[in-house]
C-alpha cells in the first residue's frame, strides 16, 4: 500500500504526467515543473546553475533521504507540490537513514 | 476511517506541501505498507545555539485509541534516538529527557498544555525550542539537570561535544 492509497487521487493521465517540485536551500525557493520520469539530475543542475553553487558542494534531500541524480519523481514516489531540500555537503556526518 | 487516521493523513499532506527547512516527518513503512500511526522525524538543532549542527531522530507513536474523540486518540509518546547509528540512546543529555528517552514537554502532556489542535509540526518545533531552552522547573534526569543548574557554560560545552561526537 502506498501512502496515497487511502485517498486515491482521480487519475488524470494528462495532468499527472508533470509535477511541480519546490527546491529550497532554506533561503531561496525555486519551482520546477518536470515529468515524473525525468531524472532529477536535470533539476539539480538547474538549481545549482541558478544559485551559483557547485553540484559537489551540496546534497539534495527528499523526506530526509539523499537523492541520487538518477532518481526520478516516479522512483521516489513524489507528488505534485513536494519539496527537495538542498543542504551543504559535509564530511564525516551522515543523515540518518530510515 | 477513524478520526485519528484521517487527521494524521491530513497532517502528512500538509507537511508535504510545506514544512520547516531541515525537518523531516514521515510515517514509517513496514512490510504491510505505510503505518500512519508511527512517524520517523528529524529535528535539526537551532543555529547559533550549542545544538547547531545536531540532527536528532525522533520517533512519534500515536496510540491506537481510535474510538474516542481526537483528544483521546492523540496524546503522544516521543523518543529521541541517536541519529548516526540509529541506536536507542537513553537518555539524551538534556534536563527534560527521561532516562527512558521520553521527552518531558508540556505540549505533549495531556494533563498540561496538550490540545487536539497541536500539529506534528508544532511538536517538532517545540522539541527544537526545548533543546536550547530547558525547563529547570521540571527535571527528568539528574545528570544534565545538575550541570545545567551549576554551570551553564560547562553545560553548553558538553552539549557541543555531544553534538560533535554523536549527533552531527
């Protein structure tokens, strides 16, 4: 059972193909519209470009879990309106995994 | 669907839409799927305090007393777990955390300030506030309480040490 099963959203194939995803580093928020199957690398690169950050200096977290560039909204079970957090990369520390 | 479950599903929906930066709150997944009654959460230590850089894993269990009004089905038990290893750490070094790991916080206490309207977000923000602002009138463990009362500077140094060694 997925989290959405209890209240199934009406299946609208056309609308469901794209998601609006918020990317934030705690100060800046950037909204992206991407396909469910698009690799998040595209969005991560775009955010870094726009905010002048190096991709190696940050890590992206969804729900506390580190996001890989090859992940897509589909693989992470993301929904429209979900948020990706951008944190400073750090050495030695690790985010707790669930 | 009972009130407690629908309430928690709504909370989760709101959380996905918007939540404070660095915090995590999500129902756990088990072999049967998502268990809405148990949440895994992360509370970050506040910047510019001794807790800066800390990542605290908090587990919230909502008791399954679902036949009563929301008030009855929503008292909360929280445990603070050590983040990096996921190990249960009784107790977190804090005046208001019991040796069992349970947090002593008025908004979580049915006999005190608990109200059905309190959200998961408020609870987690409350825990973050409590980290750096212990309540010396309600000690839950001796070690942290004694040092906090005796020498605030030494206490803060100890916290920074713990954050550096275990919670970063």
